């Protein structure tokens, strides 16, 4: 059985779908949910699901990303994660962190990568006049939102869509493909790729 650590910063909706998918014959289980925000709504949801939670408040590190990432590693490693799943974790990770968990990290991103890395993805897709938007699950590498893409889902952008309505259309797609991709990832389905 593989251990999956899930990192969040907010409400934890993707964390909940990942955790709920890891039941029955699933080859993994959630071992810990970590947040960089003590007020993240997802912490209570994780506790309600019986998952241990840890907070490493980024504000205590006053912009020292290396020290913050070292503290996150120190908090995660006792749980021996085989996979680290970023689920709305709003921190840019240092190369040291990414190297520590190389080949073990997944992220869900609300755009059709390689388009619109970073923030404000829905607004950027609308402003560009794109016909479609969507979400991507990718491996985490040192390049922001630049690792190998493992899965994508698309949705049409309506003429009257706003960033908020587009986000609401994409979130159910995230909840569909992230658990599917995690299951494939922990089963070794992507191991043969190069």
C-alpha cells in the first residue's frame, strides 16, 4: 500500500476527492494532509475523514522559502509518503524540495498546460479568446507548472463566461481526473514513459 501526502492551502475540495477515491482496492491511502495556512478549510475536512493533519505556516518564515520547504519536508517525512499530491497548495516550491520528492509529486492545474502557467488561468483564457479551457494533472519539476502532463480535461468557454463561471465548470473536471490519474500513477502506469 502506497502512502499519499496531500498539500493544500484552502478549502481542500480536490483533497477530499483524492482521499475519498483511496478506498477499497485502491493501491494507496492518504497518510497526511499538510497546509501552509492554519485557517485552511480543508484541514477540518481531512480530520473528519480521519486523516492526520499538519500545519506549517509560511508566514512564520518571513519569505525564507528554503527554510519553509525544509520545515515541510521535516513534517512530511515521518509519514513516509510515496507520493506528494499538490491540491491547491499555493506556494512555489524550491528546487531542493522538488529534488527531495523527485518522481513522486503530482499537481492539478486549472488550465490546459502548457498554456497559462501560474495564476489567473481562467481570466487569461477568456481574455485570449480561447474556445476551450480545462485542467491538467502533471508531474512536478523545477519548472513552474512545467512537468510532464499526465492527463487533461477540456470544457468549452461560453461567450458569457466569467473567470468565476469558468472555474465552476472546470472544478468538477478536476475532481474527475485527479483521482483517476493518482490511481494510475501509484499503480505505475506512467513508469515506462520517457
